[in-house]
């Protein structure tokens, strides 16, 4: 508990955590901006799906705000600590960063830091929860602490079973499978 002198020399008791929550309430913290999977994407079961979000201050941080009462000011800074991906198939993927953006030269490689493979076709509702860590401190020293917030975004991933034609070329060679999608998990 901090005490600050007011203009009329009366003593006012101020809880810094209350000011930290006021600073947090003034911030714009949005759900993750999901870049992959895309709702309009075509995905194949068994192929790697690269998971990533686009970054902005309001979706990943850091973002800061202050709140004051009397002569006490508390500054809070929020940033996403981790992303929890509920893949809609009973699997949760935890990522500590944005994820790596897929490029065509990656081929069928798995994501180096944030990915998943589905084993059943169908529509899979994907929820991404950003766990925000909000560090606060009284300006000039003194009390400090950490608050937690979450924001969740959603998308649906539609998975298909790849089917290759069973057609033989001359001399017993099998016709290569046709590509069904525009790369793995995109």
C-alpha cells in the first residue's frame, strides 16, 4: 500500500495494483491475428501445417500505459508470453513466438517452431489464445508485480484426404500423384 499526499494535505491510501489494473484496462489488447491456417486455405491430412500470427503492438505487444492517483504513477507493459493453439482435434500446440511464415521453398518440411499435422479429414475449428504477461511498477521505484490477460482468435481449417489416381504409364511406371493444394498446409 502506498500513501500519497493530496492537494488538501489529507493522506490518501493507494494500492498500486489497482492503478496497474487501470493502466491495463486503458490498453488495446486484441486477439492474435491468425495468418496460418487460413479459412480459405486447402490443407491435406498428414502434411505439415505451419502455424503463425502477424505481429502488431495490439496483438502481440509490447504496449505500455500508465495510471496515476495523487503523486503515485504506475506504468504497465504488456506482451504476449505464449500462444496456445487448440487445433480442434484434441491437440494443443504451445508456441513461444509468432511462428515461422511458410514459403514455397520449404516444401513439405515441418515448421521449425510452431506446427501441427492432422490425421483426419474434415472441418477443424482452431482457437489461438494469446497469454499476455503484464509487468507493472510504481514509477520511481517501490512495488511491482505481474498481471495476466488472455485474448482468443478463431479460424476453421478444412482438411482433405489426398487421392492419387491409380493409372499406369507405359512400361509399368505409376502416374505421379496430382497436387491437391498450393503447398503443405497453406
